[in-house]
C-alpha cells in the first residue's frame, strides 16, 4: 500500500498492510538543529509515512477583505492574514528583552485591541492578552475578518503530493495567536484561568465570546467544499481534563466544536480532535462530537493520563486513534530496544484491531536519530494479515 492508502484505511477504522507510523508536525527547531534537513526529507530518511501540512487562505473580496500587505514573513503553515479597512493589524518590536517580544495591535473604527507575545526557539507565549475587558469581544464580533479556504491551492498541492502521504490542515485559528478549537482559541486570547473563572462569574459573556469565534471558524469550514484535504485538526490542549472539568467541557466546548465537526463533514472533510493533556475522563464526550480521529493520548510519564488499551475499548472502533508514543523517554536517553518495546506496547494496546496511527504524543525538540530509526523500523514490523477493504 502507499502511505496515503495506509493512512486513509486507518482513518476509516480499518487494518492496512502495516501500522502507519508518522510524527505530529516536525518542529523547525528539531529540523534545523538536530536533523539538519527539511520536513519531507526527514520523513524519507527515517521511513515514516509522510504528512504534508498546509493551510492556504484567501480573502472574500465581496466583503472588501484582502491579504494583509504588512504581514511580511508568511506565518504558521504558510497562512496569509486577511484584513480590511476596518480591521488592520500592526506590529511593534519591543526592545531590551531577553527574548524577541512583539506588541500586536488590531485597529478598528471603535477602538484598538493589543496583545504582547514573547518567543524563543521552541515556542511563543502571551505576556499581555488581547481580551482585557468584557466589551473587547464586541470589536471582534463587529469587525473581525474570516479567511476562506483557497481550494485551488490545496488541490494543486494535493495533486503534486499524490500517493506520497496524508494532506493535513487545521481549522483556522485567530489571527496572531490561537488554536483550532473554539474554547481553545478563547483561552489564547483571554487567558486560560480568566476563561475558567468567567464560566462561573459570567457564563453569558463566555457563550457570546465563543459564538463570535465559532462563527469565524464556521465561515472557513463552509468554504472548504472540494478541498482535497485528508484530515483537519480541531481542538487543543486547554480543553483537556488536566485543565478543565467535564462540566466546562459539556457546556463550553462540546456544543461549539460539535457544530464545527458537522459543518466539516457536510463539506467532505475529516476531523481529528486534538487533546494534548488529560483525556481519559473525557473520552466518551470527545467521541460524542463524532470526529473521525482522536489524538494525542499523552502518556502518564509525560504528564498525561492515557491508557491506550482502555481508550481503545471505550472509543468506537470507527474513530481512529492517533498518538500515544512517549517521545520524551523513547527518543532520548534509552536504547533502540527500549524504543522498539514502546512501539510494540502501543501497537498491542491500541493498534492490533486497526484504526490506529502510531505517532508521538506531540512535538519534540531533541531526539537520538538512532531511536527514530528504531521507532519507524519496528512499526514496519507491526503488520496485519488481512486483505484491506476498498478505499474511498
């Protein structure tokens, strides 16, 4: 089977010729400083099933929206920001700090929203949230633009990639800083703890904020008919059970993301619901959103709570499981045989019945390249002795 066929059959809950094995978005720091190669060469070098990540946006000219002429370097996954005359984005570098620090401003006719981000080689984080007052969300609701999917660009890239591997993207995040899930986007803009407190102190405001962010994502998903993506990511870590309670998930996460998954399915797209952190108390709740796949199944040793065997029993067999591999302990500081045993553990607990893609539970920055070789090679040895059913 080709890598693409292998992925797609696993995403349907089936058994391909062997266990699909890949990584979750290879971080630029690792590629530049450890592997010394680009992402696609990395997949080839280690015998991994490749993924092409992309998210080309386009503006809606009927609404007077256009590409941000001041964006400069194109951002995450080559996405271009969409602005308008009444929604302009400005940036200012703040000198004198240990790490690069930027003040972002969104200029509207009724006020300016500001956010300060700091970054290092590994990540970015918020020093000053965008949403500082309850009424700030009104500016987003009235003036924010929404990207449309550039279907032609997606399909050109997918044709060129062919059977090489999976074509993957994500539901659009808020400009400057955000996550694919609705609740997760809100926590990036207002802060996780303030959002949790607001669910008790002012739940009506939280619902209003989530509705504004969800509508922007819905516009994007509605534009995706015919886009040749194989999988879209929704969710994010701040809706994990190590951050919020099941009650908050039920009231402030599930209704908004379930509606987005429904739109995606109607537009011919598959969804992977991404939960980096605790998952076990939420498994049935996430499955009830009806995603096509669930990830990342972070192991206990990495601060999560995943029990792969129990998760496979509790999650419907038609929902693919992605992740579960402990990259922190088995990509560094161990022997190749240790790594191989961890691969076998994941396969026996989650993959023996099919519907499983072996993958680290999230990004990694350091790795012993010999251990990545052992990771991929042992996955190739995890085979299924059946004839794959028809692929769609």
